[in-house]
């Protein structure tokens, strides 16, 4: 039975890659983006084996998550990655333990956005700098058009490494948070000091130095913590290791090791 399940899973991966390639070649990007979650639901219904894994965002039971590039594990039903699934559980925990009236999510994952909006309604709001993206706002994170003390909870995931004026962005996040509010922040991290160089400007050089064409630095946990403290935040570092709870890590498809920075605005 185990071997049969493995064959079914490998077939599902193959079908997923072929289907994605075929759709991209024959259907407009706009149509695909508009109907992505519906297409995923159809794919999961007919080609994905059910099992003991479960996506906490969309709720689908899966034999396993789909391994794709860079060691990512994708939920085939909602398109969430490892970090999105842990963040969703964190969001639910925050809402159950505190009186939160407003949430702002920068550049949300599409599946995360869909299910969080469905579950939390107007409480959950989103922003993306791209004006064509269907979010509630289109803020420039360095000049956020929002009143002071507006949000109880902010998610800023994999954003700051794209921003040349990152200290200014941090000041803006601090400004729009209510007193006692928290901002959860994550970026790619490295050991040692922050690595940045303003003379590295071409996509090719940024890929070589910062691991992605549109990144302008690689933070270290300590380096990002120091910068957040410099604008007034109180900072906690959440350190997750799958070895501490391997059953949970397998069930939800978490990273082996993950750092999340919780930046709190003092009362």
C-alpha cells in the first residue's frame, strides 16, 4: 500500500507540472490568475491522493505536499508554501488570544489571501505595491498612506529585502501600528552580518549576490533585529525547529528550521 501511495503521489507531481506547462502555453496569464484556485481545486479532486498531511490554510488532506524548486513544499490546493502555512496558524492563534480589530498583510500569498479573507472578513486587509494586484490597498511601504496607530497586527513577509530604504519602511510600520500592536516579519536570513551593497544594481548581479534578481540585501536575524530596535520596536525572535515536533512538521509541511521576528510597538 505504501508503494502504491508513493506511485500515486509521483504521478500527481508529474501531472501537476504537465498541466501547469500546458495551461501557460495555451491560456492567458490573466485568465489563469483569475481562476487559479478553482483550477487547483479540480486538480486536487482528481489527481491528488488523500493522506495524513493537512494544509491549515485550505483544510485539504493530502498524501504529501508537492516538492518544487528551492526545497519548497507546495500545497497543490491553495498554492501555499511552508512559511505561509505556519503564518496562518500563527494568525489564528493571535486572533483567539487577543482582541484584534484590524490586520494588514503586505504582498500576501494568493491562497492565504483568499482563505484569510473568507475566514476573517473585513478584519483582514491586504496591500501590494503593484496596482494591478487585487488587494485592498497599494501602499508604498516607505510612504504608507494611512493614519498613525491604524492596525493591531501587520504581516510583512519577504518584503524588506526588496526595499532600498528599509529603515524608512520600518519607521512606517512602527507609525501605523497601534500601541501594543505587533508586526511579524520574515526575510531570507544568513549567518553573520547583513550583506548589502548599493553598487549592485543589475538583476544578474543581484541574483548572484542576493539570491534573487529583485533583492537588495540579505539580512541576518541579529542585523534585522538591530534595525527594528533602532526605530523603536521591542523585538522577539521566534525560532522553530521541526526536530522538536516532527509529526506536526510533516503534517503541515513546515520548514526544518524557521525564524520569524515579532516586532512590538510599546504602549
